[in-house]
């Protein structure tokens, strides 16, 4: 089903399911922090930022990891290594909560600015 959010088409069905171990873990963390209704927004950010790749590095900015932290040292100083997948997801949940309040609001910002 496609719906409009902030004048952008958003396919809620595409982002409803968690795919793979990283996304399943991420969804668990989202449900604990917020609720299941926030998963599609978080999933959208995962897909558009790192594709859920814990080792993703943006060649232009140097942003890294699942959350695409910039600078990368901001993430690594907290979690130690990109091998710490649970730590990356915890960092991302905290970042979204602190900056946007919810994944849905982070997604809306991303749709307008192409970063979060």
C-alpha cells in the first residue's frame, strides 16, 4: 500500500517485514524502544543509508556502519568496532530518539533532505 507522508510516496508494505538477522535484531530494538508501528520508518532509514551493511563506508563523507555515523569515530568511540552489530543498532536507536524522537520523523526528514 502506498501512502503519502510529507508529499512523498511511501510504500509501507515494502518496509513492513524485517529481512535477515540484522534487520530482525533491529526490529526487536525498535519495538522495545517505541512500538512496532515505528519499524517501517526505521527500515526505510536502514535501506537508504547502509542497506543494513555493518561495514558500509560512504566514500564521499566517510560515514560508516549501519547508521552511517558521521564522523565514523563518533560511533566507534562508543561501540569499539564495526563488528559490534548490536552496538551499532543501539547507537542508531539512541541517535534517532535523541535527534528526531521517532523513526517515522527521521524517515520524513530523510525524504526531504536525503540524509538524517
